[in-house]
C-alpha cells in the first residue's frame, strides 16, 4: 500500500479506502470497506479465551503479524 499511497495526505476515509483498494498483493486485488458500527471498548479477553484461538503467528514480527482461523467444530459424540 505504501507504494500506491506515495505519501499523499490522508484527507478523507474515501481517499484512504481508494488507496487500499488500489493495492495488489502478489497480483491479487485487495478489498476494503468502511465499518461505521460502534463497538464496546476496554473489553477484557481472558487467558483461557486467548488460548482457545486458532492463532498462527508469522515469522516476521510475530507480535503484530498473525493469522486467526475459524475454530474447528467439536466432534459429535
């Protein structure tokens, strides 16, 4: 995105979304949308909940770069 953005001032959300949408990753396009919903803040996630996440940390900057996959369904008894 930084090449597409070229350091232009981010004056509007529409401009930002345009730059994001104009980005390609390995030849694939990028999708971006604006979510105007409000969400609660300061929600605490327990250590047990964090351990249940299907979280795969990336090799580069693992604290910031990770993939969260949907939880696998529990097997039926």
